[in-house]
C-alpha cells in the first residue's frame, strides 16, 4: 500500500509515494520543456530510508530520490515503468532530431 509523502517544495519531483512494508517507492518527475512527466518505480528500497522521508519533513525529495533510488546500489528500477519512460524519451528526442540538408 503506497503512502504519498507530504508535499514539499521541489523543483524536480512532483510526487513521491512509498510502501514501507513492501520496500517500494515510486516518484513522478515534473515535466520540463520537451520531456513529458515521467513516473518511475523502484523495489528493494531501504525501510530506514522510507521511514526517514515519511517522518522527517526536512528531507529534500530530490535529494532523497537521488540517494535512495536513482544512485542506490541496493534499490532497482521496475522494468515496466522504465520501458515506458525510455519510449517517451526516445519519442521526444526523435521529434527534435533533424539532420542538416546538403543542397
């Protein structure tokens, strides 16, 4: 059962949800420019880290996501959310990729 972490000011993270019992977390990046809003889910997240972000209002959401999910050696990303995000990113980049014409 996911619990939404209380809102905090963050320039990158729109929403962070955590599941202490199942050691999972998912977060949503704020859409910026050409990149759409992206959602990622991680498993095997530290229970101590989850409790810390839930009960310590001074923890930055972006800092927590980077240290405990994205750059963690322990947590791993669920493949289904990653595949969707990679496809969205490739589509966004493909729209902007234009080769020069040699006429």
